[in-house]
C-alpha cells in the first residue's frame, strides 16, 4: 500500500493569506502546507480522501492522473470545497465515481453540488451530466471501495463529528479532538497512523501535541505522522519533540506500507 499526503495544513493553509507564517520558518519547504487530503493506493485501486480547495494543484503536483473513488470525512470547507473537480476525475475514469460518506455528509454534498449527482432538468442532463454516485457508510461497518476494504469510525471534532478511516494496517484521523473506546478499538493493530495535531497548545476542535502523543502511546503504531498542522507548528520544532517513530507530515510525503 502507498499513501501520499497531498496536504497536511489547517483550514487556512500555511502560510495564511497575507504571507503570515506565524512560528513556522518560511525557508523550510516542509512548512508550506495546503489543506488536508490523502491518496491511498493498493494494487490498482486509488482512493482519495477529501477534496479541499487545493485539490487540483495537489493532484497535479503529485502526478496523480486518476482516482477510483472518493471518501469524505466531513462537510467543512477545507475538506469539500474542491468537489467540482469530480467532473474531471470522472472524465478521466470514463465512468461515474463512487462517493462514500455518512448520510448527513452525503446530504450536504448533494444539497450544495447536486448537479454532480443528479440532473435537475433536461438542460442540465445535457450540459452537466451526473458524474458521481452517493454511497452511504456507517461507523463501525466495513465497506468495499472499488475492491479496497475500508472501516470508518466516529471521531469527535468538538463542534460535530468526522469520519476516521482504516485501510488494513493504515489509518487516517484528521479533524479530531476526542476519540472514544469504539474508535480506539477500530485502530487496534494498525502499523501506520496519520493523525491530527494542530499545534502545541490545546484547542477546542483539534488535538494538540500532548494529546496526540498520548493517543499514539495507547495505539502503539510502528509509525505515526501528524497532519492538520497550523502556523504555530514549525516542522523542526515539532519534530524535535517527537519520540522515535513519530514525525510531522509534509505536503507530498509518501508512505510505503507493507
């Protein structure tokens, strides 16, 4: 399995508009972060998790020329604003693409980008033919995404919930501030974990360094990588505080998982 981190930044990215880098060293390219998304590849199947506003540039920068299905964690702008590029991805695949999410997330996607899922009128059917099929998922129940087994689990985002995803020995947990016992059960036995770590100081909707490290100590993956890091999280400063096997991620990082 191969995992590519397309983006590992917060909702505003790093730097923030206005060329604001905060505590991040602008001379280190690993501090330049786009909004969060990953691609998971296993054999011939390539899954995309979330479509942030940066998705076009992310796919071009990483030379990813096609996607087989899309998974969404939740409805926040930094995870869904690039959904319009489903049209291009469907064109490349030469078929409708499955879009996997919980019922409430699917309802929001269809409400805001209905033309991707259904034609509202005869003219729309000619100009904007539907390109996606909505597939509802349930926390704790495995689903098949174009041949890849995925286990979704519920995460507390402080102001709502998000979906974490497990793909075999790998799991992805962005936008989370609390994990319950069911989530930890879903994570049991993973070897690689990309996990939320916004900054060093506590936050109401995202995990911070101390909390994320405590989760890693409980789950005990062989390797853990931080995502959704903001302008207060300098790459080298965070790396210096990480134990062996733990590190901040960066845009374009590739993980090979046996």
